[in-house]
């Protein structure tokens, strides 16, 4: 009797997961659950005085909406301008001050993603 209940619970879980996948695909949803496109924001400070540069690979990005979320999080940091691409799952980070790797990690993590590799270029 106990095994039957386990099989019923397992079947219900699988049915719910399949239903969610079909519902998302029918609504044109992205992998991150958004049905509308996330707009990439521009960094707060204008100008071209970004002397420092770093590159980071981002884990967990699956679509353009994911890339937009990461870019928006990084562009929200003071003195930082970032370009995130889904191809290669990486970001180029430009900064007025030396790049604060911990701040980059925190911002990406707060957006729901992770930093795999981080390299300071200049």
C-alpha cells in the first residue's frame, strides 16, 4: 500500500512539472518565468571615463531575459558599466575605479545567477 502512495505522489509531481512546461511554452515565457521581455537599462553615470575592465563568465543564464537581469544588476552599481551577452554567457565590466570583484559577485548573485570565472583585464 505504501509503494502505491509513493507512485501516485511521483506521478502527480511529474504531471505538475509537465503541465508547467506546457503552460510556459504556450504563454511565450522565457526560462526565467517572464512572459514580457526584460529591458536592459543603461548605467547611471554617463561619460567615457571607464579606465578599468574585467570579464566574467556567468552561470545560470539561459536567455536574453537572464542576460538583461544580470546587466541591469551590474549597471546599478556606482561607476560601473556592463555589457552582458548570452553567447558565451559572459559579461564585460567597465569601471571608473578599480573593479571590486566582491561587489560584482554580490550583484550577480542578487540577480539570481553566479560568477564562474572573473578576470581583471586592466
